C-alpha cells in the first residue's frame, strides 16, 4: 500500500514537472537587451507608463553591389548583424564560417536577413566585399556586406553593443568582438552570441527560431 | 619478493601493450608529432582552414587534397613559414587569398603541424622529420 502511494506520488510529481517545463517552453520569449527608459503616455485620458527599449538607430551604408543599404531595408525583418574585415586573420573566418551555416539554413526564406559591417574602412571597398561574399558562398542579396566611414561604422557598432577599434597591435590592425547580434522586427537587440563558439552558434539557431514565432 | 613480482607485472604489461598496438618506433614518433601538431594547428591554422581541414568556400583552400600535398611536399614548410600570395589550384578549385607568414613557428613546430596535416587530412603515414623541414626551408624561394 505504501509502495502504491509512493508510485502515485512520484507519478504526480513527474506529471507536474512535465507540465511546468512544457509551459515554459511554450511561452519562452527572448530578453530585450540594452538601456531602457520609462515614458509616460496618455491613453484614453489616463497617464500610463510605458517602456522605451534600445533600438538600432537609422543608418546608411554602401553594400557589396555599391547600393546604399539603410535601416529601411530591415523594417519589419529579423536580421543578424556582425563586424568583420576581409583580410582578418584571427576570429573572422570562424565567425563567418558559422554565420554561413545559419545563412544556408535561411537564405531562401524572406524572414531572416544578414548584415556584416566591415571595420576596415580603408581597404574593404564594395568590390573587395563583393569578391569576399562570392568566395564565401553567398549567392543572393539576403546577406549584405557593408562599408562606411569610420565614424559611422564604429558608431553603429556601439549601438549593437559590439566593441570595435583600430589597433596596430591587434592581428590585421583592428580589434573587435565576434558577436552575432540578433535583431527583431522592431530593431531591438534580442541576443548576442559568440560567433567563434559552436555551442553559442547552436543557441543562436535555437533562439532565432523562437524569435520567428513571435508576432 | 613482492617487488620482483610487481616489476614482473609491469614488464609484462609493457610487452603486452607493445604487442597489441603493433607499432614500430617510427610509428610512435609520427603519432607524437601529430599530437603536438594538432595543438599548433588549432592555434594557427584552424580559423581559416577549418577544424577538419575542409577550408572555406573559395576563400581558404582545403588541406585534404592528397594530390596537392604530395606534389608540393617540398614547398609546404616554406608556405607555412613565409605565407603565400599566388594563385593555386587545390581540389579542382582556384584560390588566391593571401596567407600570412607564421614567423613565430620554429622548425620543429612546422614538422609537428605538417605531420598532423598530412597524416590526418592527407591520409598519409610518413612523418615530416625536423631534418626534412630544415632542408626544405633552405630551399625557400
């Protein structure tokens, strides 16, 4: 009798645990990163407090086809942004090798786009970026490789919360972080993953799928 | 008495393991070079050429083309030491990306890493000895 009770109790606990865990996975949403501010709005005559999240501001960069790409190109789109340069000998090959895996998965979908910023504003002109994109295996315009002035590129890197700097002592002359930054349809940062780490890239793929489910 | 018994067991374990692995002294040395070479590969080569020597698109050539590795065996040490800036054909594809020099790698490091590359990715069994690497480096263009 006692045994039966134990079995029932543990069965109940197991079911309860299953219920909790499945509830969590059903309602999982990604966090929103960056500074946030409270704003007061008047709705139906009442003052309410809303949260203003950090968003990627307006930008305008030249891509590998010498076409200007702006924030408008990414309106209502999920995209992954990163920072690299074509002759980078350190983390970039691994980072872009990993981003290429995600690109191959989504390149025919109009849900996910890719935006790589070159931090070598001197050398990486559009024709250099074009050749790099082709050789990497990028076959359509869902992945833009862009260049801009030093101030604009390094300024937007700060907005993505990615560290970039010109540094004579760094391999290739530039120092930067290898984050793949996940941006939602409202241009808010929803995740940042180390593009040189296989586990982190797998996490990006998993969380990207969650973000795409969001309305 | 116990000591002798213990020693006897150790000696028989040694002979048994030597027999079971069936490795000659040269094979063991090749395996040692390859193990050391793997560490160097991960730090200096993996970023571009990939964990399994698969390369990346048309940017970085694979290191799995046995034909290329065999035909260019005498040049490989120089390529690692001094880098490469010329068009090459590997596995039927043309590559022309500048490979940086690796001045910090010593002669023995090059022997280690080339043994790792050619025996793991190139499916060869011949060691790159220190002497071979040093001889090849003298003849660098």
